[in-house]
């Protein structure tokens, strides 16, 4: 990287280095390992980590730093500003369903490509990349399409990179070049293959990333004819050969690409600075954090990263004034942050306008894009258990039963002993009732009819009419309390966890022996904490799942 400008913000540069190191390490490193990887002093790493933790961007568990879901707001800012996932994602989903193959959208990033959308097929041999993964252009089908339009200086930069890093170690998402069947020689005829892709208007990858993986890609062009994105169909040699895949998918792929290009042509982004600003209380928040944490809080790092969130949907390009207005920062502060982000390759400048680059996705997006709801819930359940001193769990609806997908137990001589994967009839469990209550009346009736409710204890409600009445009440009050219906001596209270569309996708509960608390005490002491925990899980879920599919288990 070139020498930093005199006005660059050093703490912001060091914070970005820490985030990149964590992202390359799949989201988790000890503080000692961060010192070794980044070359920063231990005191600097400690202060950066404390600041990022205060922002909710990472979690500190003793000496270990783990990327936290809220960090995805940086990737979301870029993906929202890019517009491609929102505009073209539905087309990719439809294409994946029609072909029964995984479909990806990728954009160019220097002499590599980054994935910005994935529509995967569920099967034992699942082929997918993570959102934000960076791969070398010479080993991918989309890379050939982009390289076909490189300028001479871009080819020169590629040759320089290949000479300095022939194994591609700068691309941690890809196996070293020697690991692929043909990857070690992928660069030998790269220019010829790029020219062939330009002529044919499609390209293929025959196991250049790893053995067994094959792909076919088509370009999506801007009005000038330059590819701005590529849509690729990814398969496995157990399903197709490199020769049979294009024959099977290319006609439909080209039709989908034409429809996507037409969608891009219909889209009209707002003119520069016409989008309303998002006033932030950033200056007040950072000042308060600085006063509370003192030297452990690096204010310039927090402000610099938040500049990235000024961008987003309808805010793809902003002037310095618009960035300052959206963040609440002084123009001079916003200017220095933008200069630094430009130097780091996270922001590009064109005239008065600034825009985010695909490199923003390197700040935690690849590992966080695979975060499951169970991963999201775990630290919040642990905090809940520390507060209420009883076990807490997360479960999802699976047919007519609930399945436990996350759990934190309390330390007690007599405690509720349930393992992950345990299933209980939904009608008799507090989490099951919360999830059943979210269904429409017809679906509730159908599920209760299939379940054939049986008495698990003398207290179990089994009458379909009585259960229907119970579920109506649960839907109205927003929680379910089950008292010795699942097991004698067991009392449980649950609330729903909702996705961004308001649908209950899981439930969280606290379970205890009936001697621990009375029903009124559960409602007064546990329910507010339970609701706060569900809200915290939902906040993380919404930010992670905005452009990525979040598995529920």
C-alpha cells in the first residue's frame, strides 16, 4: 500500500487492520494473535478492541475477540448502496430454482472478484461462497469477464501481484493455487481466456478454485458495454462436466442476464445529495463513550467507521457535506475520515462525490454472512442466564414439534437438563405455543389436528378447542407460560423472536423448577428480561440477514 497521506487518521487505519485480520481468521482471534498478525503494540490492540466492543462490532470473551453481528451494518451500507442484491437477487433465486443449481452474483474488486449475492441449493454436496469472499480473477469465470475489459494499467497490476504472490496467499477465501487440479497454471493462459470470454460473452471455470467445482458466468453490462456484475451458475463434477454444464444452463443463464440488465436499465438512482440525510447523535455518543471509558475508547476510530454507514440505499454517492450531515460530524472530521478510507481502498472519489467500494465487504462480511440464528442468540442467552439465574433456550418449529437449537444452562444442583436437538410437542411447550400462536388460524388448527394432543402430565391441555383458546391468548399477550404441562415440576415462559418482516422464526424461553418462582414472580421478574433478550437477538438478526440468508439452526 502507498504511503498514507499526512491527513490520514492513524487510529482508523489501525482499527481497519484489526477488523481485516479478524475477518481473514474467520471472525475470531486472541488479542495476542492480533498483535502478531497486525504488528501493532499490545496496548494499541487492547484500545482498538475496547472501542470496537463499545460499538458492538466485536465481542470480548476474556483474551479472545470475536466479530459481532452488528459489524454487518458496514457491509449492508455497501450492499445497499450497490443496489444489485436488492434489484437482482429475486432473478438469481428464480434462476437457481429453475436450474436446480447454485447461482452467484459477483462484482470486480481490483484484480479479484467479490460475491455480493448467493442463491444456493440444499443438497449434501452444497456449492456456495460467502458474501464478500475475494477470489483471484484468473481462477473464476466472472474474473475472466471483468479482465476482458481491463485497461493496460490493470493488467500491469495483475502481473505485479502474480509475481509477488504466485500462490495467491493474499486471497484467504481461495485454497492456495497448488491445491487445485489446474489452479497452479491458471495464470498461464489468463489473457487468452479473457479475450475468448470477451468474444463469446460468457466464461467458464473448470475446477480452478478447487477440485470438483465448475461454473459458467455471463456478464451484466452498463450502457457503455462494460461488465459491472457477473451472474454465475455453480455446479459440481458429480452433476456435470465442464463441457455439459454450459450446454445445460447457458441458454437460461443468458435469458436471465438479459432480464437483469433490463432491470438495471429501469432502475434510476437518486441524483447526488438528493436523498435525505440520516441525522446521527454520533458526536454526542462518541463524546459520552470517551468520557466513560477514557483512554480505552478511540474516538477517531469510532467516528471514522461510522462514516461508512452514511452510505446506503438511495445514498450511493455523497458529497463531503452530505456525509457530515448524515453522521453529525464536523466537516473537517468527516473529511479526514474520508481521506483515510480512500487511502485504505474502502472509499472511491470521483469529483465531489464519494462512494463505497467492494473492499468494505472485507471488514467481517465473509464470516458473519454465515452466522446462524443460534450463533446470534448464544451470547444473549448467556447474559440472560447471568441475570435470572435459570436456564434459557432457543427453539424453532419443526413440523408439529419444537427443536432446541441453542441453550445456556445455569449452575444449580437441581436444574432443567435439556440438550441441543431435543424435540418436544409444540402444543405442550411454551416456545411451541409462541410459535403456533404466530400462525394463521387455519394453520394452527391443521397442526393441532395432526398432533393429536396427548396428556403428558395431569395438567396438560389437550382439548383442541381449549388449545385454540390458549393460542389466541398467547397471540394477544405476546408470551406463553406453561406450568407443569410438559413435565411435572417444570415451569417455562417464552416469547417470540421475529425476523425483519415480523414473522416469528424462533422462540426464547426461561425454564425453572416450580419452587424457584411463582407465576406472578415469573411475569414480574423474568418476562421483562426475556423480552429484552428477544429484542437484542432480533436486532442482530435483522442486521445480519438484510442481504444474507441466516440459517435458523
